[in-house]
C-alpha cells in the first residue's frame, strides 16, 4: 500500500440483497425490507442497512489488499442509500506506517448524484510479506 492508492467498485443493491442481509443479521426493520411501509416514510423507498454498506467496504478492502485486516472503523451515514441505486465504493490510502505494517484509509460510498451514503476512516494491519 502507498499513500494515494485507491480501490473502487460499483454496486447496485437490490431488494433481494436487503432481504438476504435482514435474514442473516436479524435486522428486519421495515425501512429495509417493506417497500409499502418505506414508501410512506420520508425516504420514499427501502434503504440499505448501514452494516450492509460496511460489509461492502470490507469486501472491497479484501479484494484489493488480500490479507489486510481491519483494526478500526469509523462510519457515518449522511444520506440514505436506496434500493436499485448504483453507488461507487471507494477506499483511499491516506497514511502508511510500513514499520508497523499499518495503513489508514478513507472510505466512502457515493451515490449517483454525488451525495455520500457512507463515509469514514479505516485502520488496517497489513499482511505479512512473503
């Protein structure tokens, strides 16, 4: 890892994704799984679970930097991420401490209109070099 290095991925979450995550996590809040209920809220449609977004960040980390594991994560969810909305997941290395095998990354999930559905910071332990 080097400062400025990035990993990005595009993703569209379907209602089936939300439903499957609800079944696995036990978080079946109707804002995530009930389109009729969600339509009557200020959101207007179902929204992603925050921890589904977090898991997506972890998946991008593992895809780009296999063997790195997360030590810390800070997250906020400024705007909802909706069903059937393409988002861009982005991790960027902001600091590396090579002697300690540690790296700091900024994490964002950006919606098509440029608003941010999830943002934060991640600290990872780098894999042993072989």
